[in-house]
């Protein structure tokens, strides 16, 4: 029986449980002439829960673990020379076995035929045991729970407690996600830093993660000095902020202080559309249109520009984050009390003088926090730089040259086919750790600044 | 509280302002001023003169249009989008709503102090220097320093803040903040100062300090003050105007208004029947 | 004082000029942003639009059983593996007799797409009686011919700079003269999976992949997100340290770069649980974790907006907290919750980076059948195609972007309509 069939059957049991539970509670109360503590539905919910939830949990666990257990069982009974081949080859072999067993073609190779046979046997056995356990559990849950049903049972309270705990579980998933992120990046990074010195990673100026092709090559594995990546990331983010901050801030000022309500109603959603366009689209536009345009423009000015210049990627990224800056600034500018504006106008200030000398200083903390959020966006942005920035690590502060970034290298390191714990994969996690920590710090500062600011005007 | 609207409907009519609205040698004079917020009329046909180097108090129940009227005098109503004004308002015989009149210049001549102290989020020094810097009134740093000091002295704040001129103005107490706002207003040396309930957010001691300051300032400036407190009007002003539901009901010497009001509505108000 | 007035007057003109300039800066900032948006959209649609058409070539095919190397025309296996390529090539030779030289012969064969032989095969298997007859058939043209037909190749360029040489242009002119070239709606683009040959490549695989991934994301993130929001907003004790931690946590997660979620998926789902790479199931899991904060935050906002009187009324009638919440508060907040969910889904639909981390970038020609079939998604397909230098792929990349943007626009419009309705009701 497949997962789908068992799942459907469990859902049917759930409904059945609900029905039986409801009926039984009514009957018991009639028989004993005792009022039910809760509504009959509540008893139904309880039985439904016990007849499906534990079984479902086991089903999920089994299905998740099944394939890896079966695969290792197959590998274990393979001839010795197979077991010593590389992880990639073994994976390929397993895939082939699975495909063969599905296709039903006759197989000539002895080892493979044997493996396919064994695989089919295992799958069948696993399905058998899985169904057995799941259904035994389901019926056991149903009957035991039914045995507890009595009119004086506080079913409603139990159901509500159940609901509450499952909601807490859902809220905890967010925490688990963070814990998961932290553990996975830290865990792999620790392994990485066993082979590569932390100091060399942070301050080394040479990045070439290609592993040695020949055994006798010096170093064995590439060098992992990530400084050029950090500098490249900062350079592109800096260009992006140079675009996004003035444009975003001026747009916000115009929209909140000058524009007519009608223009605002039109312009604000249009600006926000910039944030809704997928980054892969920006990346394509940057690579195909903006980068060549800027290169040609530079050439006509007598500058030599790389077609993967930090400038092109940075400009497009800047446009992408304009809405972040503008909508956050708009909020804080609107929150500046009217009394301050009036005070300034009453002194004979013009509108722009009021904005520059009173409103912006008053809104500064909020604006700064918006800029920090935008910076964290820029640093973590991936697709634009993957598609429009360079791959070769180049330690430079010149925006006309090609640079690479942390995220570009993470993608480059992980999209090839490699074993899970090669130094290259591990390096990607180390970069991920750096990225996570940087953006985390920026976000926390930004949240803190915003909170302080809100207190000021509450 | 009595339902004002209903009373007005059947027994009290306001045809024209009673008392002595007009005087010789006026600083401000308004004729036939109507003010609208969108469709809604907030001031009906206001005619009044404001005398030079005098304090005029404007009283009346809340929502009767005192602030609206005051804000007409320095064109602060221009900043409200759907606010329209008709009629004449003359400052020194010049119509301030004429095309060639500039609101920026007008507001430099007619300063304003608000109900809630609103110092800018800047240092005390910068708050006072704000107007002078905007308008380019001081030609040197020394001149500016002098101006700031002089204004703070006049506003009676200098002693308290002379060691903390570069601390934020928002850190002062309420009364000090209000005096800071007065200091920054007189730093550009206006001719008229409008005050919209300047003491309603302050405690009695701070109020007394500000009232003294007003009397002192009136030697040099013309002052129009909106107040909720009849005692305050009696203490500081020479003339008093009573507003009711957008109508200017009665204007007279303060003494007369409080001892011998002409209009029934005025009497109702000052005897505390409502407001 | 007169002197002050004069000083102010002297500076006024300058100050007003500054004012005007400032206002113009503001307006230009908006104009620049909008201009960028427009140029992006126009650029993408002008490059992408031609991809919705495709050139077909008409050839008279002599389905000769000898060429097919076919003895028994009713043996399905034999029919399946017959030599259709030879038949197609021979027909081309008949159409253009006298083509000499290996290079030219090869070019001739490449007028039609490789898919021609499969098209012919399917035709023959369906109706074996057409064997040994002459049929006039329309085949997909090669991408170069297609690009030429769409005006993408300039005749006036020197021959060496052109993808089509002079002799090829002569053939095309002949085909054109005989009405054997035709542009039709590119149905393949919507009904085929990915392919190495641009003229055969379509987005069906990616669209189904996206659909399956979104399905997983939606089924997981909506209930979990809403349940979490309900707990935090309605049940969680206020000023509790744990609740604070959860809240801060969610706010921070909302700003974690998406690529980091990919790392999580790679390390935990693939590394620890052994879920296979490249499947919609794991893509959906990763995107769920990524969209949860968005859904939780917006759901909380709409729960908060429900007027307290509804709660008080229900509680006053003796309903429990759970009943009040689920029977009265949540339904009232539902439009807002759905709006937030749609916006979260739109974000997830456009997301690329985390999916690269979990291997959804492989070249996959087959259309996935379920959430455990290897597949790719629309944005990743765009990324993959954008790497190919062929003009026909650039065109398709832009067309795929148009489709993706189309979906996003529909989703956002839906969200706007919901919000409007919601606001009217309140
Ligand atoms: N910005 C505004 N827009 C619309 N109506 C306003 C505005 N400001 C004041 N009003 C209305 O004008 C009337 C007079 O208000 P106001 O001058 O503030 O009264 P007062 O200062 O005497 O309490 C009130 O009815 C008030 O509702
Ligand atoms: Mg008022």
C-alpha cells in the first residue's frame, strides 16, 4: 500500500472516529441518564484525534526514514568493490536500481538483477509492516479512547487543551527554524574550520575553492580566503544603497509631503510593484540589458568597464530595494507630529526647509532603521548578483570592475554535483554563517532603533 | 452642560458683533472674514481690530473657531488643504492675503506659539537660532550667539539653560519648553505674536511665569492670545473678544466684558453657564 | 523692524528657487523609479513576445518503408524503432536537390527540428496505413530559421557574422516563395517540458513543478502560520519571556536572506532526513519555512484589527475562549489572513535562491507527476535558460518571465480585491 492509500484510509478512520465518538457519548448519557459534560461533538473530536494522529505520526516518520534505510540495506549486501566506490557512484547505482524496479524490464547484469530483486522485496516488506503498524495503532487509539468516554468526562476541556497545544507547536516551528538554521550552519562551519583556519578564512585575500585535480597538486584543496567576497558584497551593497537611499527617501518625502492624494494613490502601488518583481527577473534584466548598457556608456566616456561590473549589479539591486526604503521612510515621516511642522512653518520656514531641518532629523532613527533593513536585504540578495556579477574573486573597491559576492560563491559552491561534506560544500556553510550573523545583527539593531523611536512619539 | 445648538435655535440671534470691535491705530484689522473647512463654515463674518502693543484675549467655548481665526492672521491655514478664507485681513493697512504678499515673510512678522510646546528635536541653541538661520538675520557667529542669548534672556530662560545650550530642547520641562518656543519666536523679532492657549498644558507656576512674560513682551509686541481661562484673560489682556459657534459675538475692554457684558451669550459664558 | 523685513525679502527668491528644486528632486526620484520599472517591463515583453510564435516548415514526406527499414508495418515495436530520421532527411534532399558537401548537407538536415522524426513516428504509429504514401507535413523549424523569420538575423551583415550563411538564406527564400514557412502560435511552449533544443523547450514542466511546490507550501504554511498567529494574538500570555522570544524570532526570520533557508533545507531535510533532492516536496518545505513569518505577521495584524466587541459579546454569551476565537474572531479576520497568505505565496512563487541550494536546478525534461518527482520551478527555469546564449532561449526566458509576472499580477490583484472587500465590511 502506498503512502497515499494509507493516508486516505487514516482520514476515513478519522471521520469514523468522530462519528462513533459522538454516537457513543449520546448513548452513554441516555443509558446512565446523566447529562454530558460537553457537547457530543467534543467526544467525537477526541476519538477522531486518537484514531488518526498517532498513526499519522508513525506513518510520516516511517516514510521519511524508509528510503535511506532501504538504500543502506541494499548497499550493505552489494559486492565489496561496489561499497568502496565513491558516494556519487553509489547514489547513481541506487537510482538505477529504483528506476529498473519501476520499469520492469528484464536485466542481464547479475549484480543489478539481484539488487533489484532485493529492493523489491524490501519495499514490499516495508509496506507490509508499515500498514500493519499504522492500522494497529489507529484502531488501538480508537478503542482505548472510546473506553475512556464517560458522560462526566470533560471532553471540551480536553479538546481545547489539545487545540492550544497544537497551536503552541505551530508557533514553536518558527523557533525551531531559527534553531535549525543556527545548528546547520554552525555544525558544518565547525567541520570547515577544522581544515581551514578561521583567520585565513576571514582575512585571506585569495579565494579559489577549486579542489586539486591531480593528487600531487600543492595544497590538496583550494584556498579559502574570503576577504575578496566580503569586500565584493560590501561594494555592490554600497552601490545599491547609493541608489536606493536617495531615490527611496526622496520618493517618500514627495509622496508624503507634496503629492496630491490622487497622485499618491497611483504612485505608491507602482513603487511597491518594484518590490514584488522576483529577483530572478531583475537578475536577467541586469545581465541582458543594464550591464551591456552601462558598459557601452562607460566605453563612450572612455572608461573600461567589465560587463559584469559591480556597478550594473549594484544599480539594479538598488532599484529593487527602493520600495523598502521608501515605504519605511514614508511611515516614519508620516509619524512625525504635525505640531513640529506647524512650529517650523510658523517661524516662516518653507516646506523644503521644514523637511530638511525638522522632519528628517525628527524621523532620522526610523529612516536609519529602514536603511539598515535595506542593507541587510542587499547583502543577502542572491539572484541579481548570481546572474549579473562575476564569479572570480577580485579584491577591489572599484565599482567598474567585476567582483564576486558571498551569495554568488555559495550558489557556485553548492550547485555543482559534489559530496555533501567536501570542503567546498562546507565552505558554503561557513559563508552562510557569516551572512546569517551579519544580517541578524543588522536586523536586531534596526528593530531596536525602531522600537526606541516609537517610544519617543507614543 | 447645556445643549448650545438648541438654545441658539430659538432664543439667541447674532446679527453683528456688539461692544467696541473697532479702534483707532490698529495693528491688525479684519473685515467680513469667513473661513471654511471644505463645505463646513468655521468663522462667520468676523470684524475686529487688534491694537498695537496691546494684548487681546480671545475666549469662547471649545470648537467655536478661536484657533481658526488666530491661524488666519499668519496664514497658517494655508497649510491645511481644504481651508478657504474670504474677506480682508490687514496688517499695517496691507492686505496679507494679497497675491504679492508672501506667507514666509508674513510669518516672520507674525510669530506664533502653540498650545502644546513643540520645540524642534535640536539643541536649545539651534532651536532659538532656527529662524535667524533660515532668514539669514545674523551675519556672523558672534552676532548669532548674541541673538540667541538676548532672546533667551527676554524669554526668561537664559539663567536656567545657559550651561546646557547644546543639550536637546526636548529634554526641558513643559514650562521651559514653552518659554523656549517663545524665545525662538522673538529671536526673529516679529511685530505680532499669536499665542494659542500657550499655558493650557502647563502647571500653575509655569503658567504664572509665562503670563508675566507676556505682559513684559506686550511693551514691544502686539499679542493675540487664545485662552480657555477667563482669569488669565482678565489678568493679562487689555481687550477681550468672545467667540461663539464661529461668530464673533462681543469685543470690548477686558474690564467691560467681564463686569458688564452686553450680549446674553457672553454673559452666559463668563458666568459659567457653559464652556 | 524694517531692516529684518528687508533682509528676509532679499533672500526670498533664492529660498523659493531651492524649494522648487527640492520638489523637482522628489518628483524625479519617483519618475526614475517608474521609468526603470517601465523599461524593465517593456524590455521583457518586447523580447519575450515573439516566443509565443513559432516557425513551422512544410515538407512533402515520402514515407518509404525501405527507408524506414521496416518489414512488418503492424508490429508496434518495429514501428517504434524504425528509421524516421532517414525519411525526414531524404524528404529535405528531394526538396533541395543538388546540395553538395558535408557542411551544406548537415545544414540542410538542420532546417527542421530534431522533433520532426518523433512527430513522424507518432503519426505513423497512429496510422500505419500512411506508410508508402506521400504526405505534406508541417514540422517545427530549427531555432535559427525561427529567429530569422522573426527578424532576428540581419541579411545585410557580412556572411561571417551571421548565424545563417548565404546558401541557407537561399533555401529559406525558396521555402518562403513556395509558402512552406509559416509562423503559428507556439503551443509547445505551454505543453512541453524543458529541452536542450530551444524550439522544443516549453515551460509546462516548470509550471507543474511550481504548482506542486506551491501546493505543498500552501498546505503547510497556511494552517501552521494561522495557528501560530492565533496562538500569539489570542491565547499567549502577555509579557511572557517565551512569547517575547517567539515574537522577536519571527520578526528576525522575516528578514533572514532566503538563501539561508536553502542551506537549512540542504543540511536538515536532505542531509539529516535523507529526502531526495530536486523534488517539489522539499522545495515546498523550504518555502514554507520562508513564508511562515510573512503569514504569521500579517495574520496577527488582521486578528488584531477585529473589534474587541465581537470577543466580548461572544464571551458574554458564555462561549469559551477557544469557541469565541474559532467561531467569531477568526472568520472576521479571514479576508485579511487570506490577503497576507496570497502575498506570501506570491513571494514564494518568485523565489529562486533557496531552491538552487536544494538542487532544483537540474535539467529535467519530463513533466513531474507528483510531489516526489524531480522537477524545477518557473523562476529556476528562467535562471537556467538565461544562461543559454542562443537567441531563441533569450526569447523564451523573457516569455517565461512574462508568464511568471502574469501569475504574480493575478495573485496580487486577488489580494487587492480581498483587501477592498475587507475594508468595506469594516
Ligand atoms: N483642519 C480642520 N479641518 C476641518 N475642520 C476643522 C479643522 N480644524 C478645525 N475645524 C473645525 O472648525 C471648528 C473650529 O475649530 P477651532 O478653531 O479649532 O476651535 P477652537 O480653537 O475655538 O476650539 C470646529 O468645529 C472644528 O471641528
Ligand atoms: Mg483651539
